[in-house]
């Protein structure tokens, strides 16, 4: 490469890094990425279009018409089309800015190009909670040896990954991440690849609101499709625990909570115990909430208590959380034995991936709205995690010409259908926790069946 081009690239990198550092301290997590990208390039019209920084309406209309045909978009009236066209033009400029910050990937028109960043986050991103809320000593993954790891690895080549799915307009990414990890673990345990039900998690994995002590009463409220037992020994007396209790047998009549929290006996008289919740609803982000978001480790806890997941064909995906839970224990196809949270160490992540199968991962998705293909390795990316995905493999050499070397990368299975990214997959570079991809990683093991 000529010396002047090298100098230009180096100068551009230093400029971006300096502006990013100055901007990051002033922005909240949700505002950080969009505002930062604008600030980096807002004074360079050559990057985003003509002299005034705008594409011509004619060129933009050509792109928009092609976009409508390709993704079969329909709008209710002319006013809505005009609004979406304006948003589309803004996203064309945004994609160009993303190319500057993420030059090893291709960014452009995607099926999300008529959505504002806020609409995109609200509709398609649903990771809730923090690493600190899921990492405890009882769930820390043990340290694995890393000296014999393969240079490249992909669970798709070993039959442990189902086809790419589509979550639709529902923030249920967490359920696809959790179900995908269990699909892989179940394959390792049984030798069978089963497509599991995300809808069961969306419908049934919620908090069981109160934990009370006293004379048992069968509440008329129906959570998870079954009755919930509870009562009060004194008005307002509440007890919260992180475990499930069985009520005792009394006078030869069986009265208890099963592991799922449902009432399966008769004889409520003098049946005194506690009814406990799976998570603390007073703590933001600690409970899974269907299309409003959730957390993969919370989903694994639910699966341990409920018994497992049904097949997708038995409990199909609807993309809404307005239905009731239809879980049928007799149709369980895969069960969780245990799950662990992996340390923020890329060698340990790789070792757990190879040993335990695909991993449930949280990521910052700010560059994913415009991503088309290539290895994403942005100079700047926030680590506020907002999207749940599935880590299925890694590669040793993704070409990165602007950085003059090969870049190793992670292979991510997404849940936005095959008409996004690389047939539904995303590649992001390894090495320095890009977009927080190493920050929230969990592994699950399945119960081995004969």
C-alpha cells in the first residue's frame, strides 16, 4: 500500500478514536452509539452524500422502491409512506457512517431500513438484565483447558444447529438464544437435533408474583396455565425465596406444590407453607417478560423448574405474548441439567463452545440494523447489551484490509430470518470484547436420555 494511503488510514483511525473517547463519557447507554456515530462524521459531507450531506431525492427514491419490492413492504397510506421514506433516507446516511466506523463489514439497505433506531430497539431487541444479576458462585463455569483448541470451529458442521428462525416483531430474542443453546446441548446429550419451542418461553416463563406463608388458598388467577397456591398467615406478610418448597402431606391427603409451582392435590385445610417466586419482580430486568424482553439464564432457571421445552412443532411460534401458557409436560423434548456463566475470557468462551455446544450470548446490536455481510469490527461500539444471540463457532482469519492483517472472528446465529446478514448469521471480530460480545455468555447442559 502506498505511504500516503497508510498515513491517511492511520490519521482517520486516530481521529475516530479521539472523538469516541471524548464523546463516550457524556452519553447514556441507549444514546451512546447513535450520537457518537453522528459526532464522528457530521462535519464531513463527502462521507454521507452531496455537498449538503444529503442524497438526491431521485437516487433515494430508486433505492426505496427497490427496498419495498425486495422486502415486500406495504404502507397504509401516502403519509406513512412519506414518513418511512424520510426514515429510509436517514438510514442510508447512517449506513454510510457505519461503513466508516466499521470498514471490515458491509453496511447498507436491510429489511430494517424504514425503522428509526428507537423503533428498531423497541421491536427487535429484547435482552433485559445485567451480567451481575446472573453471575453467582453456584453458576460460574469451571476453568477449562485451552491448549488444544482447534484453530477454526463451527457447530453447523457437526449437526448441532437448527435452521435460522425469525422472531418477528417481538422482543423475544432471549428465548431464541436460550432455546438454541438447549438445542445444541440436547444434540450433544442425545444425538438428536430437535427444533425447540421459543413460544413456550414467551408464554410461560414469567414471574409467579407473590411468595406468601399461611393457610393455603387456590387463587383464581392462572399463571403458566395452572393454578397457583398461596395464602396469608397475617395480612400483608410476604416472604421471598429463591427456591421452591413442597407443602407437607396432611391427614393422608396430598397437598403440595410441584416443581413448577402448580397445585396438583386436594385438601386445602391446614396446608401451611410458602409459595415462592422464581425472580424478584421489584428488581428491573430480573424477570422474563415475553415480547418485552428477558434473559437467557432466567429462561434456563425456568426450564429447570418446569421440566424442559417442547418441540417447536408441538408448541409453534406465534410472535406474540398475548396468549396463555399451553405447556404440556408430557411433550417435553429437551431438559436442562445445569447452566453456567462463562468468564469474560475469549479462550474460556472458545473452550466452553467446543465442549458444551452453542452458547447463549448478549451483544450490543447498534451496528446490526445496517449490517449486510463481512466481519464486523467497529472502531467504537458500546457495551450496553440489548440483544440475545447464539454463538455457534469461530474462525481464525476474516480478511480486514484496512488493518493490514487477518482478523479472528465469532460466528453468531441471529433470529431475524435468513434475509438478514449472511443468511441469518453475523460475524464479529474477536480480541477485545467488541460490542460487549464477551460480557454475557452462558452455557447449558441437557439431561441425557436413553
